């Protein structure tokens, strides 16, 4: 039984597969100056969660951040303000809030837990029109789509390139989204559509009805068609998969077009792309409560809808990570946090 100073959380004491995730007692955080304590109702799961879990093994060694163990993974939460730290005047006890906490840095208070102490600037009021489950699923994926396609929203140094990422105006443009049924992908489709773009969604045909339902104008089944050989006339590609193969999308671009790989590591064709007049640009999503507040009305009125692939109780975080490893996720995975310790 947890006392007033402890809570249930999911922690890892060593790096590895999903089985290293333990549901156990952990110290309950106390909000510092500028922070609020959130009683978490739901947690959104994102790729950085399993990158942390396995020790960032896919990153170059000098890019791997130190992770003091035991560690609580996660960044995306939706819940209710339980307490307010000194210097916070934008939130009050009882407010329903959502946000991506402290990303890309790593703090002592992270998301897979009953309580999170979060910087107030990382949070926004939860849209009344959606529940905690869908609100928790939104922040990282939606902010990624928004910061890549519409507004960067910060002036921090770009870890992937010497210049800042600069989105282009999308109204009247043709945008191709690769991995369109996934977390970032399905929100990227909707963001581009809301900005006035024509959207080509690349996904398997099993997702066609889903993608047309969220606004995709054209579906390309990558299991049957080589996109780079068949598609032309694209102004912007949002490649949510990225990696070494992202360069193939240069072939679909119009002169002056832009390729945005969400995961740019492994791509080596920058100079060739520049010679052809293409822009290849990437960035790293960052916490931004103000942008979430700007996006909240679009979630509230259904302009942007968050799809849930599946949800699991907090105690079953290892099962959720195992589901992630199987791939082909439609939308997002979410953890629910129950009042009895979840």
C-alpha cells in the first residue's frame, strides 16, 4: 500500500527488452518552483520511451544521454493538477491538463507514474472535447507534426544540422506523408490538411478507410507500389520513418521541394539533394505548452482526431512495449492510470 510519500510507477533498473519494466513503489515527486504536480490519468507511449529502455542502442555512442537508474520512462501525460509550486500562476489545483514533459531532456519525474512534477510551461489545459486517454496520446506526435510542418516554436540549436529547421507554407501544396497510419503520420496527415494542403498518404491498403476518414486525398500502398517510381509532383515529404532510405523520396519532389525525415540519422545525400535544388531538413521535437494550447481547439472540435491503437493499464507497460515491437501500429499506444494504483 502506497503512503503519502510514495506512488506506483514503472521503472527500469537495467536496460533491455520490455521485461525490464517493473511496476513498483517509487518516491512521489514534489513540485519545484515553476512546476505543477499532476495526478496522471493516462500516459502516451512514444518511440523515445523504448529507446531509453534499451539504453539508446540505436544512437551513436557519443549521442547517448546518461540515464541514472532506476529510471521512469515517458513524457506524454494527461491528468489533473494536484498541487502548484512557487511561481506558477497559469494553473490551479483541479485543472485538467496535458503535455509533453521535459523533452528532449531527461528529468527525475517522468510519465509512467501516478504523479508527475511538470514544468508549467510544458502543459496546456486539456481540451474538453476529448478524454484523458486521447489527450495523453497527442502531445509528442502532434508537436512533432506541427514543429516539422508548421511552426518550429523555439530557437534552440538543432542537433541534426547546423541551420534551424524552417517549415514552408503548405496552403495549396501537395504533401506526402510516409508512415501515414502511425502516431506522427496520422496527425501529420491532419495537420497538413488543416493547413490547406493536398495529402498523399503512404501506408498499407488495410489503413485506406482510416486514412481517407482523416482527410487523406490519395493512398499509396507501399506493399504494392514503389512510391519513388510512381509518385511525382510532391512539394513536401514528411517521412515519419526516416533513416538511410529516406533519400528515395527526393525522386517524388517537384523542383524546390522539401524532404523532412523525422529520423534523419543514416541519410548521407545532403550535398546531392542541394545540387538538385531540394531541401532536406530535420529537427528534434521539444516540449511546448503554448503550442499545445494553440492546438487544443483543433482537438476539441475534431478537426484533428487522435487514433488509439490500444491501451493498457500502467502495470502492463511491458505488454504495451511488446505490442510496439510488433509494429504496424495505427495511431498511438496509451497507458491508463487507475486511482487504486493502476
